[in-house]
C-alpha cells in the first residue's frame, strides 16, 4: 500500500478524518500523517488496515482502479 492510497482511504472511508481512520485501524493519528508522506506505508499500518474488512476492501478497490 502506498501513502497515496492511505490518503485515499482516509478521504473515502473516513471523510478526511485522520483521527477517525486511526481509531478504526488502531493506530495514532500521527502515524497516519507520517505514512501518507511515504512512498510505501510501514508494514504495521498495512497490517492494521488488512484486519479491518471494510478498509481492506476499500484499498483493494483503489489498487484495482489504478
């Protein structure tokens, strides 16, 4: 997952709220902000997104579209 995809996830799934996305996937909001600036997110964030079915499906949809 790329930082750009994480940003799309924040916008599409949580209405542009890093705090809401962070609480849904169990990380701190600063982790979201840091990983959005990276080319590839950390394995921790990627694994956190994968365990939430709605978030994982949303990311798969983003990846399929590109």
